[in-house]
């Protein structure tokens, strides 16, 4: 993950530091700033489209029992690997004759849970640690950041595989492994932006007025770093979905007979020579969802001007 950040900086150039005058102006503007963000997002057609796509995916996952046309776990020996439109199977059937449309809809539930929840947990933990490290500095910063460096020594996928290999397969262990994997990068980003905001005038004014460190971090620092942290966190959701699917593909994530896109991809890999279209459907679902989250993150970054 650190390599990805380095590659982006190599292509786009180093990220400029936050201008104190501009940051102070944004802090004073309050609602006016978020109004301009919303106006910018409304003009970004790509972001609007991907937001609608993600909304439809989330709605399909929530209302899966109402949308699914068949029981996702009920198969048929004589109806294995049938193509689109076979009888009343809209997207055909899988290797055991189960309805692919119903499996994909129910699979969205576990895939989104595996992709979104670890990032939310990592945001709460990593964001808190990063803000504390950036504001308090000193020994607190040293202990937190050096601990994160230890986890950074392992590539994300290898760290997730190692944790799941120790704890075993299952949704709970997958969520735990991915949460631990995403805490270090969020801590680093949170610490960086907090250091930039810490030296601004309104923080010095709050400190001079006698406000406690906890009060300053919650009421002043958090408001000015949360947007940048959220934008970065959004980009991690797509990676989380891919990693969760990869763990299930390797047999370290969700276990059968539950429907999950990575597990479905693993079960259908032998069917690629028989019906490649059916075998590719879970991969297409993973690609569309992860790409949508990436484009949404880019749209939020541009709207919030976090590189200015």
C-alpha cells in the first residue's frame, strides 16, 4: 500500500503542504465550504453516476430477499452451468445449478460487509491514533508511529493472509484481518494532516485560551482533518473488497455454502472452459464495485481540493 502512495507521488508529484492561511479561511467558512463541495459534486457527472451505481448495489444487497428470484442455496443436477435466460434463470446457473442472479444479489451482502466494515473500524481506530500522534507529538507520536511501521513492513495482502491463516477462515476473522491491515495507512494519513493543522492560528488560540488537548482535538482539529481522512478512506474500500474476495478465493475468507463474490469466483474457475460468461460474472461484479469506489474517491478528492 505504501508502494501505491509512492507511485502516485512519482507520477503526480509530491503533495503540497496545506497553506495555513487557506486552511484558516476554510475553518472560518464552515458551511460555505461544504456548500461549494456539494456544488462541485453536482457538476461532476462521473461521480454522480458511480454514486448511483453504488446506491443500487447497496439497495440490492439490503433487499436481496425481495429481489432474488430463487433460493440462492438450492441447486439442480440437470440445470448446471446453463446460459443466460435458461428457463426462468435470468443470468443462468452455477456449477451446482443454483441461480446466478440470486447468488450475485445475496453475494453483494457479504462482499460489501467485508469491504466496508473493516474500513469503518480502521477509520475509527486509526483516525483516533493518528490525530493523537499528530497533535500530542513526543513519546506518544513515537510509540504509535513506530508500532505502525512494524505493520507497514508487511504487504497488505500478505498481512491479511497471515492473520487469517492463524485465526482460520470465516467472516469474523476476515473482518479482523482487514481491519488490522488498514489501520497503519489511515494512522499515517491522519498523523500527517493533523501535524499540518496543529500549527494553525485557530489551534494556537484555543490552546492559549486554556482548552484541554482532548477538547482541541475533538472540536478544532477533527473538523479540519476529517474530510481529507474520509476521502483517503473511501479509496480503501475498493481495495478491501478485492482483498476480501482474494481471501475467499484462497479459502481463508467466507466459507461455503454462503454466497460471496470471491468464493463464487473460486468455485466457478473450473467452469471457465465450459461456460466462461457465467464464470466471469462474480469477477465483473467485483470490478464494477471496486472501480465505482475508486472513481467516487477521486471525485471527492477533486471536489474538496485536498491537494491545494
